């Protein structure tokens, strides 16, 4: 190799090495800037979270908390407030605010159940709900008492804040709920209220939840603190920006009824509980809002065409509404009866079968009338077109199909048009 060629190779090597060093330095510079930006972003996020929590405390104090009674102590956390009942070992009520931030929140469940240090008398504890015994493999054997640790202010409402979500696991925010209720209708109601935020992303909701506590409630006898078992739970919601309010009263058991059938005016819940909600509002506005019971305003778009089942007392003998249809199937009654309701959705399948959902659409249907392909010739009209939106009574035997009461319609004589709703 000539001296000149060797010199050229050396120059190329040093030139390439210098370029690599410059690129590495530039990469490190941008990585450092990005690191600083991320740290600054976290810092600003924490400051913003703190400000929002302070705003929640302010708004709860000014409007969200029910009026205190003599001798009651207000327990204030960063994300919610409550009054605790020593007699029943659970909160009388828990007030919180649902922010639009919940739409984009992604903080995972913390499951850090613990006593509330701010309740001076002490709260319920884990052993009020179940016992657990260590096994040799590091796992635990659980001995449950039959009730869930039901959140009053739901943890999912706070998924925008680690602080708020963790606070929701204080035992002061728990109440013994039947599992089918806690994981079923109560959870569905919480989800519906969060879903309301997607249609109103610039508002905040004032929410108060609690058990209906009355003297003589049964106790969880195996629990250390003898927790009372509520028979009913309530939830009241206020959208002040859009002047809407609603209350819900639900039994602590598995519920077959649609949620909207349990909607009541807030003033009715006040009469039952003795609580005074949103007392800081001007009297005329408070009266107007607390008289509302229009559940449809709070339901998702997919349920806007649903209707309330017919009033059972308005129906003639041997005619029943869709809510009672399941009873006939569960008890194995083989007799033919009449079920009345409004056809809110229909479906003609590719196989030629027709399904008519009364009062509530699929997949929340509470009663379905079925016309199999072979029976369609017994109708002088197309049932899926003619009957949609009509109030009808169908005659036949009720059976269960995947938990939903259904009725097979043999022909046109099994369908009668009912009066307009």
C-alpha cells in the first residue's frame, strides 16, 4: 500500500470518527432536553393535580356537602368528604365531584384498602368483610362474610389522580353490598354517570352517595365491628351548568329492573334519609332541580329510545308488563299470558328470524318476542317493520333464553295493538 493511499485512509477514519462524535453529542443534547421536558411535565402535572384537588375541596364546601346536623363531624379528604356513622360503622354519606378529567384518566386501581386516619372513632377494617389465612405456598385462603366492600364514591371517578384514587380505598368509603348489586346495577349506575361526561365534557358533577341508615338494621355478625347491612342505597347527582339533577334509590340486592325505573326526585331521597342536599342553592333553584326525575337525560345515546315499562296497574287482568315477565319463566308457569310493552327495536336475521325487543333495546333487553322463519307466513305484514315503535301486547308462554325472558309468537293472532303510551 502506498504512503499516499495510507494517508487518505487515515484522514477518512478521523473524519468519520469526528462525525460520529458530533452525532453522539447531538443525540445526548436532545435526550437531555427531552428528559428535562418530561421532568417539567411531571412537575407541572403534580401542581395542576394539587390545584384541582383544592378546587374540589372548595366546591364541596360551598355546595356539594349536605347540610351538617348537630353533633356531626365533617371528614374532609382531598377528593371527597363524608360524615361517618359510628353506630353503623360506615359513612352516612360521601360527597365528591366528577371532573371532565375522568374521560382521559388512566390511573390504574390501587386496591390499597386501609383505615381512614381522619375518623377519630376508627373505621371498619378488612376483618369486617372477610378473614384470610396464610397458606404454605405464600398464597392466602379467604373466608368471606358474603358482602363486597362496596365503594360509595367510585374509584373509577378518580382515575385522573393517583392521590384521589388512593383515597377512595379508605374503609370510610366502603359499605357492605350484596355482590350481585355492587358488581351489577350499582356499577352500571356509576358507569352511566361517568358516560354522561362524554356528552358534557366541560361540566362537573356534584355527587352524593350513601346507604339508607335506619335503626334496627341487621349486622354482619362475624365482623369485628358489627357492620350494619343497609337495605337501600342512594345516589344524587347535580349538573349545575346545565341545570339538571337526578336521584336514584336502589335495594341492596340483585336487581332485574332497568336503572331508569329507580330514578326519583332528590327531594324524595331527602325525605327518606333526612339529609338536605345542595342547601346553598337559592331556594327556588333548589326546589326546581330537586323535583326533577327525568332519567333519560342521563342515559347514553344507545338507550335514548328505551321507554319505561307500562304501569302494571293500568293493564287489564292477565296482562303484565315486561318487568314481571321473568317471574313466569323462573317459576316454570306453562300457561299463556299477555306481556305488554313498546317495541323499541327489531331485528331480521340473515336466517329469516325476527326478534322484537320491548321497552329496552339489545343488549340491555328485558323481554324479547321471537318470530321464527317458519311462522312469518302467519303474519299479513312484516312484523319487524310494522311493529317497531308500537305499543303491543303479545300472548304466549314465557321462557328464559340466556337469562332474558322470551316468548315465541306463532302468528298474527298472538299480537294485539295497545293504546298509545
